[in-house]
């Protein structure tokens, strides 16, 4: 455990890793018309159920008390409260003050999924079925044989209860395993609101007996649909006998998913106060949280694990490997792996991919290539599950021959995840036509695809500056009835930003998020802020910065850094910026301190022009 505590300490280095529905108005109108025109089309005779006049509840978050104590240790609970260490400063990217321009190339396409669901799905869902993805044909067959799932898929989004009542009135019964299979399928399709309404209706109807994990599943869905504050209030409605540790750990996971530091720490303290044991799941959530906002606290969490005798899980090691790799501390990363082996835990393919990824972007190709060979095994045909993982890694190594070799193994009978990886890999290599061929073969085989597969090709077009092709694919999405969600919106913003049309990207982000009543991703706003700041456009940078706050994205250092860059590039003093950060409980790291000095009107040591030169 001592080795892990050392691995948790942030490395002080200068280089930083790069960061990373349908409305009633037609997509073509939203892409080309101004906001007023689109609004008028929405209001003229629209009878679609998706056109809702009610505004979404504000995503702004209230602040909570920052004081908390844990086993005699005092943790700061200020969201993103960083105090001067470079490692804490740039959670999303390199500073262009610290590295040459050629280093500022995004590698977010290769970033592994950081969702807490990876470690939590079995903990928060009482589904009674295997959560692993099933082959497509088997899934289609099961859906066609499941009348309840058909009812749920066809039910109006805002009136699931009426469809369920009709189902019961027709003489149908609810089987527990069948019900929660349906919930699983709705979750996979990201129909969280429908799944929530199903659970709410079941609880109110008393047609099946719910257990603690069922209540936890409802709380999880409520957090995803309405936010963690509504979910927390729901706990009081759960019968006391079912208000156990699983319920609170589910709330904790959702607080972490929203990067709500104060609320996550408060929930963790509440669990301690209630006498629940400190589990590796809860600890992993804290590690995941501090990995994103304040890496200095990681060593404290590891010390707490040692005190409470909590054994690390594979997911714990994945987090620590990723933290050390992102810091470019390859020696520390290797020590974490040694500690894992000493505990008798073998790395899975995702941990191996994380190692390879960091070696690649750290310039250690010679260390990445043996890992890829190990991931492939003796025969990649026999080790088919590795194909979708190694495809993008070979692409980032520039190994076109290996990408084509792996894809040949899959091409005759490809799986969805393999196709997704192939599109990404060919796109990274600049082989746009091959990426398009993979996508078209998917459409021919599966007929209907979710938005994430369209998104993968849109991002290829964005990276290759093929704006017209991206717009055409978006129109096909609409024609095929594919819901445009936040990931598609993020890809669309990237498409226009890469084409240099930042104002257009911002307009589309605003209009589509309003039409589809969705909260855009943090990365969408960050792309806009980054583009405006490079132009020295203070007005629009401040506007996007304020929008981030309105959306509840607060306490992250990166947005303050980009806003300061706008003042720097505009050669304009940033009056009162230090006080603004203090009011938001954000403390300058070394990069921010440099920017503050450069934009300080009272700094006599160096002019802004000197800093830019």
C-alpha cells in the first residue's frame, strides 16, 4: 500500500496531456437558419410531442459546506481547489505556454471511458441478467420476443404510465426478470426517462416486491434524469429497511459522475456517519473524482485505504496507472503495475491499453509495441476480443499495415465495437474512404444504428476538415430517425470549430440544446472557449465562460486558464481576475499564476507584449 501511496503523489512536470431528440425544427434549418427563423418554424403549427414549451430545470448547483473530517484528516472540499501544483492545473490539456506548438495535438479520441459505470454497473442495477453486450442477432431476436419491451419502446416519452396501464388491462402480468431485462435494454439505449417511469409505476402499483438494489436503480435513473439533488431527496421516500449502503454508494457514484466535489464528499461522510463500511467501490469513486479535479488528495485517499484495510481492486490500479501516465511519470506507472502483480492481480486488456496509450503519447513507442503484441496474443483470430482495442492504438502509432491486418480479421463478420474502432483508426490515418466503407457496411448489415456510430464518422470528417460531408451525414441521421444527443452535438461543434466557424458552432450548440432539451457536454463549451481565447476575443470568451457556470460546470481550472488566455492574446489587462477566482474557491496553480502575472495591469516586470513575444 505504501507503493500505491507514493504512486498517488502528483509528479511535477512541465508537459501536460492534451484534452481532451430531435426538435420540431428540421436539422437543415438549425444548421443554416438563424435562431429566430428556427424558433418561428418550431412555433408554427407544431403538433409533435417532442416540442415542449417548458424550460428545463436550471443546471446550476448550490454550494455546500466545505468542511469535512475523515479519521483525523482534513480534506478541502472546494471543487477544483488547486493550490499551485502544475499537475493540478491542467486536467484537460497542455498549456501552450509550456510546450512547443507541435505538442498541442489532441488525443482525446484514445482516452478510455472514465464513466463510473464501468466499476459500478453491477452495484447499482438489480437487473437479474447478464450485463455484457449480446451479439446483435440474439438481441434482435430477444426484443422481438419481448412484448413488454416493444410496449416501452413505442410508448410516448412523457406518458409511459398510460401504456403500462393498457398493458395490464389487456390481461398481461409482470415477471420480475422480464421487467428488469427491459430496464437493462432501455438503459443500453439511454432511454433513462422511460426506465425511470417504469420503475416509478411499478413501485406505485405494488405489482412486484422491490428490494434495495431496485430502489438504488431507481435512484440512479432519477439522478441521470433529474440530477443528484432530486435523487438525494428520494432517499427519504425509500423504506428504512431498504435504505442501505448500496443506495448511498449509488448516489455517491452519480455525484462523482457530475464532478460535484462537495456533494460527493458529503455523501461519503454520510455513509461513514451511518456506520457503513468503507468499501473499495466508495474509495474508487473518490479516486475517480480527485483524478479529475485535485490529484493532491489521491495520496490521502490511499492512506485512508491503508488505515481501513481496504484492498485495491483492478479498477483502483487502472485509475492509478492512468494518473501516473497522464503525469508522464512512467517509472511511477510501472511501480503501480509491479504492486498490482505483487497483490496477485493480473492486468486486463483495458489496463494494458491504458499503459500502451501513455507510452505512445509519451514518446516511448518501443515500450508500447510489446504491450500491443501481448494484447494480440499468439493468434489474433483466436483472441478476437482484442481487435477493437488494438485497432486505434496501432493507428496512433501510424502502423497502417497493422490496422489493415487486424481489420481483415474482423471484416467478414464484424462486431459493432470493432466497426467503431475501425472508423476511428482509419480516420486517424487519414483513410477517410475506408472509414466511410466501414460505416456503410454497418448500415447495410444492421439497418439502424445509434448516434454514437454516426458520431464516430462525423469526428473523422471534423479532424479532416470535411465540413460538407459532416453536414450531409447529419442530415442522414435526421432522415433515418436517429436521435441527436449530446455526443452528436459535441461532434457537430467540433466539425464547425475545426472548419474555423466558431460563431456557427456556438449558434448550433445553443439552438439544438434548446430544441432537444439537453445539457451540452463540458467539452463542447471548452472547444468554443479555446477557439475564442486564441483569437483574443474577450467578449465571446466571457460569454462562453458564463454559460459554463450556468450549466453547472464550475470548479475546473481549465476554463479559467482559457479565459486568461483570451486576455493575454488580446493584450488586455484582466482586472480583478484573481478576486474572481478566489470567490469561486479556485486557487492558482503555477500556470494560472504565470497568466495572472502576464495580464496584471500593475505588473511592472514584464509587459503583455513581452510575454507574447
